[in-house]
């Protein structure tokens, strides 16, 4: 069970004794065969790291950063397709460091074991910091600690938040116990071509399994 974390600037080094193959290539080759995978990201991951309204990184620095932190050899055209603003660079982090990594891992593993994909979209008007589904926001829902979040922010969350937390806890527990997040509370189909079914947590009224929910973005990134 993994989140779709970003590539790191400082990464493990491929060498014969301890890491003979780049991890994603090893997964593609079946190194994790038989290991069920639950993987996903939050809709606005990158906004956790960039203050709204701040000056964007110079374009050349943004391009170099993407090339260093991913395996995209020439990222200029891709990076320039995003607005040169703080929001645009937050979206670059969301898409290229988090979501792209999660999708690539899912596709590397899907031929070797069942895979389930999710995206966490929940937001709330109860507090400004809850207005976007940023990095780590799902943790309180998965661990059923919404009261801690309420206490930290001095708010009372809508009843819908408790419902969502119950769905996520049931799914994560089912996955831990039986190797599948499909549960009585939430029907969750496995991920794979061509449907690319993804569970969207945070839909109004109920979470929803959606086919290929970011098809245009996926095409842009060549996934």
C-alpha cells in the first residue's frame, strides 16, 4: 500500500551490490510479483509546498528541477505548458512528481498482481487550509482521527467527512486483511487498461469509481 510520492532530488544509486536495477524497471520485470498494490495521490498535492501568490521559480530553474527529479530528459515543452505562476508550479509538482509516479508504478505492477488506484479530492469550507486536497490531507481520514484535525484547526467538520473517513477505513482494512479494498461500504474495481478505474474520494454524497478520470492529463504526460 503506497502513496504516489514524488521522485527525490537525491535518490538511491543503481549499482551491482545493493540496487542492481532501477526500482520501477524491477517492478515492470516482476520483482514484486504477487504483491497487491493500493496506490494513489491527492488532487492538489503540490499546493502543500508552494505558498499561493508567491513568485514562481524562474522558468529555466523549473525546467531543470523537473529534469533532475524525474526521468524526463527534455521537460521544457511540458513545463512551459503550465502557467508560469505559483499555482502553475504547484500543478507541475502535483502532476509530474506525484500523479505521474503513481500511474507509472500502477502500470508497472498491474501485469504481476492486482492494483487499485485512488485520488483524494475532499475539501471543506470550514477552514482556509481545507480548501484544497493537499499532500497528507487523507491521513486523518484513513486513520479515523478527524477529531484531531478539528481540534488543531478549531472547526467542526461536516457529517460528510465522517462518512468519507468510514469508507476509507473500511477500504484500507479490507485491503490489509484480504488483499482487496473492495468492501460492503464501497465497491472498488481493480485498476487496469482500458478502463483505468480510479476511486475518487470526496465526491459529493459518496465516493465514486471513475473510469480514466484524468484522461487529458494522462495524454499530455504520455502515460
